[in-house]
C-alpha cells in the first residue's frame, strides 16, 4: 500500500458522492491528483524557500 502523509489517511476510503471527476473516487485519489500538480511554483513566492 502506498504511504500517505495527511491527517486521516488511514480511513480515507469514503466513496465520492458523484462521478463528476473521473479517477477521483476517494480522498486518497484526490490527494494523489493534487500531489501531481503541487510544486514550488504553485507555492506562495514568499514561502518558496521553505517548500518541500
């Protein structure tokens, strides 16, 4: 199983209410999608030095 680092990850298997976003069926799927687009460039410029 993939390791997650957000609060509540162990029980984040609640199904989506709708199929509006294909491929995002649980909070873990959403987390995966967001981590693919999060990067230093999406961080506030004043905080980029501390981005990880």
